[in-house]
C-alpha cells in the first residue's frame, strides 16, 4: 500500500509530467486570467483536446479545468490576504466573469466565502495556502 502511494505521489511531481503537460501547466500559471475553456488550454500543448485532457488528468490527478481553478483560487487567497481590492475586482483579476460565480467556486474549494476568509472570522493565521 505504501509503495502504491509513493508511486502515485512521485508521478504527480511536476518534473515527472510529460513535456506537453508541463508546458501547458506553465502556460496556465502565466495566463490563468485569459483562459476559459478546455479548447484554449489544449491549444497550449498542441495536442487534441481529448488526448490532452486524458494525459493531463493521468499525470496530475486533476482535470485541466480543475488545475486552472486551483491556480485561480491560490491567487485569490493571496490577493485577499495582501491587497485591499474588492471581491468583485479580485474575481475579475483572476479571470472569473462574475463575482457571484467566484464566491461559489471559492467556497467550494476552501469551505469559506472570500469575505469570511479575508475578515479572518473563518480562519486563523494564513500566510500561504496551496492545494495539492
């Protein structure tokens, strides 16, 4: 069992991902504001979207859209903690088209609304937050 867990965790290290997946992930980390569909993300890898989505999920344990959302939520947390931008401005800054959808997604990923997270009522001392 431990060997299986080690094997899966080693596979999910970014350095072990296939080159097209690494390239797409790097581009997603840079262009997360402007990417909105699987088609756009798959174009970053020069692979068909179906093959890319399957390869990405096998390599990372997440779908490309989940990975993009993870990047956006991590950036949102940083902005909530270290800026005075409104929640609406943060939503736009990280690539969400509406603040209400951003709030829904943020709550799904963290268990808190952005306002609760920022005010500290729901959490204690966070300086960095990441999703594995």
